[in-house]
């Protein structure tokens, strides 16, 4: 089986711009809708694109001085942003810039708009995650969650979660004829097969999904042989062992005589690529290319292509980038339908038009990479957006991770919030009431088409080198993913891509959550389940999350505080508050990113610096007047003196008083002077920090200057 290289997958999902207008027959509404046409522009004067551009330019130029005004074209260009996938996000989308509207309805090939209309009672499968290694405790959590709105269970097996031998105990509360069971194993192929075999044994004598609602009719044994080769860094081609094929045959037996297979054998899991730093297009390419390689292996093992497609599902990430997530889910269905089309036609069959076979079923999981350890309550907002995006994008099953996931094993409250996030969106916000609600939006259609086109080029490149079953192509994609992750790191460092509560608006004096520790994922064993060949560690997928570099900075200051000295910096504000206020706020927030305590010192001139410093740093209660401000770190504030001072003043104030203030700070014993602004404003300063600068590098150097150990 090979991917076609002479057919454009976008042709199946998009029409030309000339075909965007529906016919009059298509515009006619049902009898109970009312008027056939509602003119939303009624009462408003027509507005041209040119007039909008002129208005946008006026807004952009408002803060710009005379002589530096931008023309309309330059102003609009300044409003564009570019994603890691090199997609230029326009400030305005029109019918002229859209690629056209989808020609097919939900349930029709190529399934861009979904495999079917959503059922009203259960628009998607509310799938809760369980990774507590204690089987008895997991059983209690399963029972509680199923009783309070969860419709299926997603169990993590192996060294990252539950031992395969404990599955029967953990899943004892599950009525297998009602609630689907899904497995995942983010560690190794051996553990994945063991979990799948244990689940197959558990289901052997039980009815499987005979009464399940329409949206929740399928579970998964969770096997992903090609994906695990990437995770472990397997050096060599992937083959299917007898253990994998035995589970596949079990799934086929369960599917016999049914329109939908109650259990899918294979889950193409892209979460590992997401955690490695893949962009949206790279995650798409990994999903499709891995799916092609897996189906090819199944066909070579004697499984009919039609059955292979029936037994494959996808597990994908959902993030707070809602439009990107929506477009990615829509694009995956388009691409997978294209693959099915090619395979079916090569057999002279037409099963690719059957959505139960060829519509990519997707289990969307809130991406671990976006979850933060610090200020974890913000994760509730991230989870809500990710869930909304997954639902709008048409995911059949959704998992929202608890907000305390990064702190350890979640408690009862965080699990309740995770499941209620989905319940509120489905039952109260009615997010699932419309299938593909973003379909037809010019921006979403444009982004979907971009993902389809670019991801297919990725897939073609991987296929030309032998596909994802080969170590060379897995290594090539890994190399590209690492490069993109470095681009993301640069954006995070400059806060071009901000993390609320971590790199932006950090929470001062935060108390860390205390949770039971989660078992660390096992590192790659260096052997493969089948070949036992030694693995090159460079081939294994790395794991990271966006907030990790900032967490490392926080850990340095936390360690120093535990030793008795919390890092403190004098934030010297010069002049009138109306002038220095913005820079004071900016500098304080930058310092708090690393957990450094800013001690505000307000002075009118350089003559006041010495006395103001002594007063601020001799008060045991601290400048904020908090009675436990000093005692919490166990330091003697009366003996403390700032080694670092940040000068926060307006540019005009720096020009007039900056150098005298810096000199007064050094005379008072300050060894390192920072200017909050451009370095040119205070040439004698040791460092500077301004909007757009590398915050990670600045804070790392500042902690070094303060003598805080790494």
C-alpha cells in the first residue's frame, strides 16, 4: 500500500471560489425556520476592504509619532502573525481570500465536516483519564466518574500508570455493555501489548458495548507499534509480532456482524510527537504517515485493508490554540479519507465512502505540553478552550486532563472539574448542538486547506524514503520536530508566545500544590519487543512542555528560599508614578517569572537612593507590610542588602537622572544595576530588559549575578 502522489487531497474537500455560493435550492430553509434569507447587513452602509484597511491603519498609527506613520498596506502587514507552520494569519478574511466552502456535508466523503451528525443526547464521548498505579483507588475513581457524567474510561497502562495485571481490579465497576474502555501506553511496546492482552482477557466473557449510546460505541486496545518505535527510538524497521496480531484478531472477532467495531485494535497516538514539540502540521503528518505504515503492516499480515481501516483510530492533542486545533482535526479527516480513497480504488472497491470505515475517528486529549505546574488554576481555562476546540473540530471522544496534572496524581476535586468542563460545554453551552460549527468560516477553511496541503507534502516526503516503519524516516521527522521546538522556545523566551501565570502575570508568593507523586515514565529500554536490537538514544522522542524552562528558574529561587535566603531585588522607581508606573509593572512581572521578589523603592532623585534602600531592606515586614513576608524564608532582613537593583523610570527621566541614580546605587553597595528599558537609556547599567527581549536568558544571568545556585 502506498500513498498517492498524483492526487491533491484538497480537491476532495474544497471547491473553487466560484462554487462557494450555494444554489437557490440549497438556500431554502426547512419550513419551520421562517424567512429564507436574513440580510445581516441591513441598516449598515456597505464597507469596502479598502475602507477597512484605512480604518485599521488609523488605529495602528495612533501611538506612532509624526514622521513614522505607516501606510495602509504597511499597517495591515504589521497586524499579520505567522505560525510555526509558516501560515500567515491575516487580520481580515473575506470570500476572496477563502479557498471555498466544503462541498460535502457531515457524513459524506471526504468527511472534513465529520463522520456523521452529532447525536443530541451525547454529542461526544466524555472520556476521563486514569493513571493511578493503585488499582483499588483507580476502581473508586472509575466508579465515581462514571456515576457523575463520564461516558468512557481511558486507562494509562505500564510504568506510567497501571500494571497490566491490575486491570481487572481497576475496571471492575465498568459495565462493559455500556461504557467503552480505551487504553494507552506512553512508554513501551511491550507494556502496551501486555495491557491489550489483559483487556482482551477481561472482555472475553462479557458483553461489549451492546447498549452504548451512538457517540460512545467504540473503545480501543491502544496498540501503536509504529508509534512506540518512535517513542523508544527503535533502530530498524517495525514488524508485527504475534501478540499484536492476536489482539487484532480479537478486535475483528468482536466486530463480526456489527456496523461499528466495538473495540479498535490500533490507536495512532500523536501525543508523543506533541510532547516532543511538533507543530500542528508535523503532528498531522505523523498521524497520517504512521497510519499508512500501520495499515500497510496489517495488510501484509493478511488483514483485509477494509478491516484494517475499521480497526484504526487516532489519538491527537487539543490545545488552547482553538482555531489551530479545530483546523487540524478537520484536516486529519480529509487526509485520512484521501488515503482510504486511494487504497479502496486500488482494489476496485468503494468502501472509502463509508464513514464507519474511512472517517478518521479521533480521541482528542488536552495536550500535556500546555499544562503548567505553576499557577495551576489557569489550566482550567486551558482545558476549557482545548475541550471547546476539540468539540468544534469534531472529535468523537475528548479527554480533559485535571488542572493539577503537573503536580502529581490528581485529587477528587480536580477530576470533578475535568469532567464537569465537558458536561458544561455539552449540556449547558450546547457546543455539540451544531456539527462542524466552524465550517464555512473563511479563516478556518483557509487554515484547514493550509494544513492539508503542507501535511500531505510531509507525508509524501516520508513515504518516498520508505515510510514511518523505517528508522530513517522516523529520525528525519524527529529532527524536524526538534528544530520547530527550538523555534517555539525562542518565542517563549521572548514572550512572543506567552504563558499566562508563568511567563506572563506570574502569581507572587505562590504555594505549590501537594499531590501524590506520579510514576515517572520509564526511559527507553534500549531494546525492541521483537528484535532486541540496541537502540541509538538519539532516535528516541524527547519529552518536554512549554513551561519547563520557566519552572527551572522558579526551582532555583525556591531552593535558595529553602536555604534561608529568597532572592530579592531593589526595584528603584524614579520620578512620578504616572511616569514610571508602566515600567515598574513590567519589571516586577519579569522578576516574578523567576520567583524573584521585587522590593519597590520610590525616589524622586539620586540623593534619596541610599536612605530609601536602607529603609526598604531593613524592615522585617517587607515593603508590602505583610507580617510573614520576611519570616517565611527565615532570613534576617535587617542585615540584608540588595546585590541587584532594577531602575524603572521613563526614558526622559533616565536621560536626566539615570546615571546619577546608577552611581548612587553602586555607592550604596549594589553590585549589579539593570535598566528596565533599552540599554542605550542607561549606558552604565550592567544589563537591560525591555519588551521583546529574551526573558529566559536575562533571568538566568540575573540569578547567576545574585549567586543563586543552578
